[in-house]
C-alpha cells in the first residue's frame, strides 16, 4: 500500500516546540513537572520535548523525562499481540508533581487508560496531562489530549505511521490505507 506523508521533519519539530511551550504555559513554569513517555515512540518524544523545555527555561529540572510502560495494565492483552514490557524509568518521584504523559498517536484511548492505572500504582501526582503528536480520533473512552501536535482525522481502515530519527532513521508521519 502507498503511504501518504502528512508531517515531515520540520513539521514534527514545530509541533513538538509548540507542545513544549504549551506545557510550560499551562504548568506556569517547569517546577514540579515530569514528562513520561509511553514506549516505544512516546519515550523518544518525551525526551525531545524535555530537551526543548530545557532550552527554553534554563531553570528546568535536569531530570525531566522518563518512561512509563503500560503493557501489563492493558485491557486487551488476550486479544492483541503486545510487545515485550519495557522498564518504567522515573526521573524523580511523581508525588505532588504535574505528570505529562507523552504518546505518538492517540486513538481509542485505551493505552492512556492503562497509563493512568500504572501511574496510580507508582504515586499520586498533583495532576496528569496528556500530550500526543497525532490525535486521530475514534475514542472508545472519554479521554482527550491536553497538547496535540496535529489532529489527523482518519478512517479505521487507515494506519498512522510515526517514524522517528532515533528509532527509524527519519522523522515523518504518514497515513496508509489498510488492505
């Protein structure tokens, strides 16, 4: 199938820079802020956003981003193939902090529901926010992103492919029809 590119490297960089500014503004600074990426690509995006935030605010914490594995919290383990669980790596305690979950594509909302369950087992943040590079709609749960790089309405017969330099050798977002 032919994939149509909808975001290139410059588009992704602009979207992440905008998300970083929006996070700082909504949090009224960078104090008590933790970014947790959802593996695989959400972790890379969280690290990138953290780097942008640290470039904007020299007082931003050095340990700003980590990862939150939600594999064992998913409600569809018996129905879908899952990847091998990755370790959860917290840069600091999340108690009393604003945690921003970072994922590449927001779709049904089930991954984020699993992430909320995982966070409850780890600590008690002051607030939890959600940043997604792409929001494609089709929510099955009442979950909405606070920070979105690109709203990309799509059919359930399409796949959104996020490719990142650190993992895939290039930055792009494409959409392709499923056979």
